[in-house]
C-alpha cells in the first residue's frame, strides 16, 4: 500500500526486461496511478504469468498490470479491481504495446465489476483475450469448484476445449482438481487410420504450452478420450496434453484412435512432462514426429510414469521410443510397457529412445523396432548412463540386435511369470493367456492385443520414417 505511482510487485519493467512463468497470488496492491499486481507499468516482455488478489488505484489500474508498452502474452489475472478512470480487469491501459492471448476473471469491488478487459487502448494491439465476469473458471465446466472434494467436472467436448483454452491463456490450475466423468470423442473415429490423407473436421489444441503449462490434477476416472487429431509437422510439445509441469498429475485416462503428428516432443498422451506424474494411463495412437517422439510421452524430464502403457505406431528420426522418446534428468518409469511398432534412425528403442540419468524398472516391451542408424536397441536405444532394473524385451519380436540394455527373452519366456524377477503379480501385474496375448498385463487396465499389430496402420497413414528425414 503506497500512494505513489507505479505500484506492483515490479514498479516498472524496462524495455529489455523479461518476466516469464511467474505466479503472484493472494496479493493486495494499492497506489496512485499505474497500478497492477505484477507491475505498475511494463515496456518489456511478460509471458506465461498469473496473478490473483485485490488492486486499488486512481487511474490506469489493472488486475495484472497498470500500463503496457511492451508485450504481454499467455497470462492470467484473477481478483478484484477498483479505480477512478482507465480501469481494466487485466490491464489499465495499453499504449503502444501488444496484448495477445490472455485471460482474466474478476469479482469486482463494491458490487462493481469493470466491463473492460483493457481499460483504454491508445494505439496498441489487443487480440485473443477472454474476460470472465463471474469471478472464476468454474463456469467453463459442467460443475465443481476445483477442490479435491468438489473437482471441476468435464462431461462434454466443449468442457475439454475450455480446459485447453484456459491453460493456454495462463490458468495453470495449480492445486486444482479436474475429473472426467464420461468418455469423450473429439472426432468420429470410423476412419481414423486414414486421417493422414483424409483429415477429420476438428483439430485439437494441446492442453498446455511451454510458457503456460498445466499444473493441476487430471483424473480420467477410467474413461477414454478418442479422436485426437493434430497434423502440424512444425509443431513442438504436442499431444492431448502439451506441456505439464512439476506439480501436475494425470491419471486413470486412456487416449485411443488418435493421430498426432508434429516436429518434436510428440506423444500419444503427453508431449512433454517437466516433473509431473503419469499413472494408470495409456495411449493407443499413431504418433509421428522428427525427434523426441514416444507412444505415451515425447519427453519425460524429471517425471514419473507408472502403471501405464502404449500400443501404437511410433515414427520419428531421433530419440524415438514405444513408450517415451526421451527419459532424462532423474525420471522414473516403473510397471509399464509398450507394444506395436517403432521406427526411426538415431536413438531408437522399443520402450525408450534415450534413458539418461534415469531409471526404468519392472517394465517390458514387445515392440518391433526398425532403425537404420547408431544407437538402436530392443529396450533402450541410446547407450547413455542410466539404469534398467528387471526390465525385459522380446528377442523374437524386437527386430534389432541386443545392445545389452535390459534383458532379452523368447516369446514363450515372456509369457511365464518366472521370467519377471521381483514383479508384483496379483497386485500390479496379471498374466492370462486370454488377455494381452498372454503377455503381462496391468491389473484394472484395458488391454487390447489386436492393437499391437499396427504395421498395416503405419502403411495406411503413410507414416514412413523417410518422410521425417526430409
């Protein structure tokens, strides 16, 4: 609280200043002119930030920033704003700056809610902004308050699209809970195997960007999201979820009958996880990219994957894995598996392309691997410092020679409990000749042995490795 001008966490952010991925919460800012929670004024670049609290000032007052002469993008402001003139729930005034892709929710003070996202725009550029005057994001879902006991509920395609929009606008959902209460189909999947040549109507926008990552808990409740379609050979960090951060958790969800094509950090469920936890989830998709391509996840960076699997056709050039492309920086994969086909050139593995300074344990792959360059292996491609404990591959289906990462066994041995040392059968794993073609399956998870044989799908969609070398 200060009667002077230029009040905020930052008084003024200069021309060469840059602030990104900063969350400022539960704040009270009061001043004269040019008042906002993040900054009184900015001529620099602000990206992927969020604020919440109360702002009070005289003129040029905004819930996020007072005045802008620079760039603000992918950011979010929630709270209450009050002032005399040029008052906006997000920005007081935009002079010569650019305000692109931001979101704000306002509760107002004294029963008054400013009806402007930006109080005044004096020649600047304002695009793709969303204002929620209900005072929260709950209206974008079927019900709920975002708490563990009353989570936001997704029960329709529109609710899932809203989640993507909000996260990409800067609402991280940190500490919030989101539940899926039914199966959702994004596109008619009758001809999904031909989507490379005959695209469906709806193109999915991933939940989370690198600057605006999803940070909440998403519980699929055992439901399925099908028909995810992305075809952008220049895109990075893409899947149903794009980028998810260290506090995020995704669990109990399946992605099926989907076609996901990008450039790098491409996965069947998640593009890139930067410390998050993925559990009890699976993907059965066609996934294609250039590098860091995985059937479940493109890049696992300090993340945890457990009790999950991927069955599909995975194609890339480098760092390509049936489950994960890059498993790096103290990541852990446990009680997971992959099937299907994996094609690439450099660092190609049936389960993981690169396992660096990370752990794989109690996992297996029966993927067929095709690689024409160095560092190609049946379980892990790259010979990097990493640990593979009690993890196995099928020497008859792998298609490539043993590079001594993991343990190779025959098809017959892979269907015998005695092969899998230290595995928790009857608790985590089951084995039944009628399920998953007799290979170990995760208890309580759906397994479809037919999806393993996807060589025909690879031909149908035209997802050849050579296409990714161009």
